[in-house]
C-alpha cells in the first residue's frame, strides 16, 4: 500500500491502472485561471509537473516525449523555417526545435503563462533556449491563434497539449485542423501528441479521421516509450499537407545532441503494430 | 490514494515508481517450493499473474512480450528446428514458437510446475498449443538442463525468466551462457528478457558482457513496450553464435496471426536510442 504522503499517484480510472512516483516533497501548488499546477521533487525521477492530477513531465524521462514531438516532424519537412508550438508551455519542445539550424522563428503559443513561469523556475534545463532570438512567446489561446493567423505563414505546427479534456479539447477537432491547414505553407506538417496506442485507439482513430476530413493528404502515427504517461507507451500523429519528405542525410549529419532520437529511431518510430493497423483500417 | 482492497500494486523501490491495476478479486494464491504465485481478476487487464510480488503477465498486454521474445529470434535463424524455452511456465512463449512451421520440437524447461498448472487453469488462451505433438514439458532446473545437455542439440534457446533475483539469478551468468553456447548448433541463437532500458542499463551491460565473455560472437538488444512491467518499456537481448540471419521473405509471407509483430516492427525493434548506445560503449 502506498502512503499518500510519500507517493504521487495518477489514477487512470477508465483503464483501471495507476502510476506512482515516490516523492520527497511538494515544491509548489497553484490554481491558475485555467488549471491546477503542482510541482514535486521525486526520489528518482527528478522534478515532476502535474496538471489537474495528470503527470505532464518528469526531469528524468521528458527527453523521450520532447525529442519525438519535434525531430521526426522537423526532419520530415524540406525547409522548416517557421515553427509554431501550440501549448508546450514547459518549453521542452521549444528547446528541441531551436536545435535545428534551419529554424528561423519558433513561436510558442501557450494559453497558461504560469506553466512557462514555473518551468523557468523548476525545470531550468528545459528553458535553456528561451533567450534564443528566434524564440517568441505568445500567451494566448492556440485555437484562436490559428483561426486568426495569415494563410501560408508556417511550415510546421507542433500541438503539444494536455489530454483532450478541458482547455485542450478544441485542439482535437476538424475545425482546428482546418485552420492549421490554412496556415501551413506548401509542404506543411502538423504533429500532435495522440495518447496511448494501447489505451486510446478510439481517440487516435477519431483524430486521424478529423485530420483527413480537414483536408490533410496523409496522416502517419509514430510510437515511442514514455514511462510517466498511462501505459508507458505513447504516440504522436503527423498530418501532411503534401507528404513526408525525410531529410535522411541531414539526420545522419545531425549537428546537435539527442538522447533518444537518431536515424534508426526515426525510421523505427513509424513501424505500426498489427493491432494498430487493423484498428485504423477497420472502423 | 489507492485502496489496497481494490488495487494490486507493484512497487519498484529502487526506481521509486509503482504500477497498479484495479482488481475485481483474487482468484488464487499459493506458496510453491520456489515462489509465491497469485492470480487476480482485474477490471480492465483481464487476468493477472503475480510471482513474489512482481507482475508476470496480464491477459491484455502479454502479447507484446511473448511475440517479441519469440518471433524476432526465430526469424533471425536460418533453420530453427529445435527450440528450448528456459522458464516460460505460463506457456505464452511456447504458443508463439509453435506457430512457426519450421519448428520440429519445442521443449519448455520450467522449474516450477505450478506456474504451468495455474496457466492452464487461468490463462487457457496461452496454453492452446500445449497439446501440439512438437511440444514437450520438463519441470526441472534450466541451469542444470543446459549443464547436462548434449552439445549441438538446439538451434534457439529462449530464456523467459523472472527478474535476476531468486531462482532466476543463475540464468544471468557467464557459466550459464557458456553452457548454452555449447548446446547451440552452428548458427545458434540465445534470447533473454533483459529488463527495462530506462531502469536497468547496468544489468543489460553486465548481461551483454557476460554473453560475449562466454564466447558469443555478437549481441543485439531489442526494445518493445510492455505496460505492466516497470517503466512500461522492456528489452530482450539476443546472443549469436555466428550472427543474425533475418529471413525477410519468410516474415513477409508469415502464415500465422500476430497482434504486434510484423516485418516493420521486427526491423524497428533493433533501433537503439542514443543514450543506450552510449551506455553500452562507455563502460
């Protein structure tokens, strides 16, 4: 039995599972206008950010998620000069995006400024690139941002949001995807975190269908481990205005350090399990 | 807070994490001469087998582990006629092995007969192939089995054991690997579950070093998701007497059903993360 004074537990009631991390102490707790944010110091996972009871990231394993939300999509675009990150307030995706020398501007559009302020304080390693002159911070609603943005104004949109309940719900709709498509330039790509391949097949199916209904030509789901998320197995889905154009030579000559990502991992991530292929084809 | 009457929790004290499944009821509990076995009915993961407090398998997700412990290694041998499974008492690996028409005999060497008897009762789907005339069951110590076996008597050895503490400890030693190597025929392969890439890098390093010290020419680690195991991310390591000889055409023409495994997954599983490559090279 886990003593609630020593452990943080996220219960996934629908899937009848729970994941716990041993904590040393709670560092911060606040209710923002959007959500409740908690920060813990854990025994073995470094620091932990929790939003509305759901684990967002730990110091120890966030590199898996952040690398896989950014490098596969950026290396699949021929010329990713302008990048938007919708959500991503912890700045971990921004940091990875700015490792790419081709990127000229990266705009992080996060609805809740406090997520970024707390990341600066408690996860400074994720905010190392925040002073990069190519980075811009907009604390506003990403849904409205894409609704009002100029057509043809971005190469890659990264939707790094919480689960599709609460403020992030509108990020999983055909209307949102349609606006993204309008903003994207010719070979534009959208990537979005798409939950667990084991637990959330229905959601992934619905997302992919909405992306196609919005006019994206192709969708590709990629898979990676993420120990602190439900089932420990996670996915991201890329929607393509034209297709994927992997810059294999650039990946081979990668000029920056990653901990998980490399060319073999890039190619491997797109391998879909049989049950997944069937579930996507069947419905 | 999880009520211990409704949840089974496995605590990984060393890594400061815990995984829990909601249970309907306990179906069985017994102390055998080797270990304590418990069987639960869960809310969403089907049935659950626990040995000495560690989750062995659930009905819902064991296909990941069993497919990845068998198909990559069998399809990497030119002619896998004779197969031994050391451990594997739940018969899930045996069932996958017997899907291969090339296999002429599969011997399951499990130290604790009760694991198999309880699997027959509570996981009948894993025991479907137990009546196959190619299957043979030996309830004895796998370490002694390989010590006493005839040289050149097996093509593939699958070590499907519990963690390297208790009865399975001797399965992670150079002496054991040396005996396996002697038993293997010319292009023989050994595969062994090798724990979590995130939590157990030291163990994987030590295993691989012991395999090489025992005389295996190459070792290859493969990676796959396994939600009910610590960190949700697992590995298996293949030791090769000569090398890997993937039968790509046979995989493409695969005559049986799998839920996770396919050619793309086979190739993807061998992609090693950067941090893993470094950890294996550095020590």
